[in-house]
């Protein structure tokens, strides 16, 4: 009986790790940086990862149980990886909690801003939030293509159920400037 419990927990960790990995792959697509202007920096890569995680969390929030448990496991996995990445960058043990707290606050602020704009179908508000957070600009017009990409991602995710998200992984459209890797431009 205990062995079965450990096998289930191990399978759950592997499933979340695979989901996290697929989201990370989407956040590293060259089209985000070359075609949509996300800065190819540590901060830009964090923002791209946060954006894709937020989109998946938003979808998980729309699904029935156990989607909320998956969402919590995903957040835990993302922040454990951020902790490890900060350590690799040479941040000392004393500075890690403060930085994680700051990253968490900015992550949830972005989730609120992007989610509210998507829920209201407010492309202008979405572009303004993306320009400020991902592009580091105040010019919302410069983020219009990025906002269109985010809306396309949200639409693609809305067609996926929990089994699909966990078994196949989230399907995000290809960003502009990146050749289609699959039929229909969605992975």
C-alpha cells in the first residue's frame, strides 16, 4: 500500500515536471525574442516563462478538479526552479527568500493584469501590460503583436482539457518569425 502511494506521488511529480518543461520550451521559442521583441535577457526569459505559466494557470482555473491541485503543483515547481536558478547565478542563501518573494509578487501582479485584460477582451489593456512588463516600454502599440499572440495562446488553451494539458502538454501557437513545427502552427 505504501509503495503504491509513493508510485503515485512519483508519477504526479513526473507529470508536473513534464508540464513545466513543455511550458519552458514554449517560453524559449526564438520567435518570442526575434519576432515579438521580448528582450533576450535573464529578465526577458523570466517574463516569457511567467507569461506562459500564467496562461496555463488561467486555463487550469477554468477546469474542474483536480485542476486546482495541478495548478498549485505547477506553481511550486516553477518557484523551486527559480530558487535553483538564483542559486546558480550566485545569489547567496540570505538573499534568495527576498528575491523569491519579489518574483512571486511580480508574478501574481502580472497574472492579475493579464487575466483581467483577457477576461475583458481588452487588447489595448493587455498590450499596455505586456509592453510594461515584457518589453520594458510604455508604448502599448509596440506590444500589439505580442498581445495578439497572447490572445491566440489563450484561445488555443481554452480548447484543451486537463488530460490534454497533462498528456500532450499545452499547445501554444508559434510566435511570428518562427517556422511552423506542426500542422496549423500549433504545438
